[in-house]
C-alpha cells in the first residue's frame, strides 16, 4: 500500500486541529508569547531599519484590505511582511531549541495577523492557528534540522506559516498540500544571513517568508498546483538534503509548545544562561569592570559556533546592532558594565564606546571539550554539549586584577522552559518595550485583550489597536 504524502498529512493536521485539543496551559503560554511579541512589535516601530522597509512599501504602493501599524493599510502579503519585520527586528522574541537547530516560533504571528483580516476570525480561531504553526515549525526543526546543512531555519518557517495561513483562509486539504509544496520549492534561505559579519537582513529574512507564503496561499486557494511530493519525490527533500521526513502527523499533539522559551536579555538565545550567571555574580560581588583581568566563559557547541567565534565567524568584531546581538563577547561586556541588556544597549554610541570595546577583548569563549569536530564525537565528549537542549550548561569565571576569582555554573535561566516567565514578568517586559510609543491606556487595553483573546469574536478589533500605532 502506497504511503500517504507528508504534505497531505501536515495539511490535515493544520486544518483539523481543534482549540479544545491545545490545552489550557498551552493556550495561556501562547497568549504570553503573543504579548511578548507585541512588545517587540511596538518597540521596533521607531527603529531606522524598519523605516527603510516602510519607505519601500510606500514606493510599492499603500492601500489594501489590511489594517497595519505606522501606515494606513496594506495588501495581505505586505501586511504580513510588515507585522513580521516589526516582531522580529529587535531580536527579543521567543525561541525553540532542538539538538541541531533552532527557530523563532513567533515569526508565525505576523502572517496570521494579516490572514485573520481576510474573513471574520475569532480569538479562539487565531490561537488555534498560532498553536498549529508553532507545533509544525518546532516539529520540523527536530525532524529535519536543515541548519546543519547551511540552510536557514526560515525554510522550515515557510511550512508552518503556510499551514497557519491556510487554516485562517479556510483552504481545503488539497489546496493546502499544494501550497506547502510551492513554499518548499520557493524559499531556500542560507544560514549565512546569521553569520559574521552580520547585516540588517538577519532581522528581516522571516518577513520575506511571510510575504511569499501569503501570496502562495492565495494562489493555491485558487487551485494553482505545486509539487505535493516535495519530501518524497524525485529531487525532493530526501534526495537533496539526505533528510527523510517520515513523521506520523495523524498522531501529532501540541507537546512542543511548552518547550518554547522567552528571552530575559535582548541577545541571541544561546547566551541567556551564561548572561544570567554573569548577572548573578555581578549583583553578589559588585564587580568593578575596571578591575577585571579576564572573563572565561564555557558553553556548549551550538552557542560557541553561533555567538562565540566558532563556525559562524569572528564575534569579537562588533560595530553594529546585528553584530552585537549575536556576540557573546559584547553581551557579557555590556552586561557587566550596564547591569542589563535591552535595546538601549544597541544604540550606535553604546556599541562603539571605549569601555565596552575594551572589556569585550578580555573575554574568552570555549566549550567543555577542546575539539569541535566531528560534531557527533565532540558532542558526546563535551558534558556542556551533551546536556543541550534539555539544559543550557554554562560556567563563568571572572578573574580580577587583585588575584580574586569569581566562578558560577548553572544549567538554565529565567525564561527557559524549566523556569518560564509569569504573566507579571511578560507584562513588565511589554510595558518597558512599548513605553514612549503607547500611552498607558493603550498598553493596558492591549494587555487585557491578549489575556482574554479566547473571548474575542473578531480579531479585527484587536488588530485595529495595533493599527493605531503611528
């Protein structure tokens, strides 16, 4: 008997999932992640890089069916692009971590905010589509971790975006399967967008996915066909990447949502436990940064490669925001100096200041095992890497000029799935990020609406609040 194609199974899971299957705890977490994402969205609205996108959108032509922040309205695809860029650009959003790859599930929210304006969409329907997109992206990161082959995780994001959009557009299983095939053969980003020297595009790559996936879904909705057997067929995923997707989507649940994490510090996620250890040492010992002789950071291979001057390039050269928020050297230095890492730490004058540039040169990053290749062997011999992603083992050693040595080890951070943020902490982060852009009344209205989103009859009321951001 011929096996059913993966695209059809994914489509069936995406369209048949029920709100009642998600679970109360998962729903509560999705709401917290949504509010966390909105903090970034509001904060990003004033950033120069976002205004480059706005100027481009205005050249392309304003107007359309979607209410959006900053400008009056846009077509569905460009609205999805703008929403996604606003959420993603600050690099302060959520994460999911697999053994060999990671992703930002909140990247899915932007196109869902656009698709929810196509027809009346309740809060429950939106949350269900969000749960579907989160689960699909996280599952694919585990099953087919394309980052190890040099392909960016936004390739997998395309599938989850498409599935969530299709649900909100009311597409059929067949049309959704074709849309997934078109997406898979059209979006193939390279992970070099996150490597050193890192450019602004790192914060915008997922927004291009959103633009493309909305277009693809509307085409497939009209009956346009695509390569449904993208995973199993000739020159398909298995042939090209040597990664076979053979997952039983009929048995899929929402078990991966609780593994999604939020960031305590406005830095790449794999730095978080190390930074919390530094933070705790600083608070307990009131370290004078001028008295620091050297800082030795021991972490796991993924963190070392991405932000510690491993395979992704030199991270001690820091001149821009994009370099800074992916440098463990800069993050450790600025945290020791400022006591926090929020968007203020990425202003050009802060990045280029003498004190932080001098201190980051005193920092060394290594793993618990001196050899990094082959990866499988190194991972088995390194206790820090072996524990990841269930733990984020780290060791911080700060040597002072007077001879004193301060050391701290830990295995997670506040915001990790073992110690998740409470509502009060998510609200505090949202209030800080949106301060100066939203009035206190507007902040409170958004918080209350998100907390009660499952009682909302039409998401357009909620989206109109975001459209009020000017």
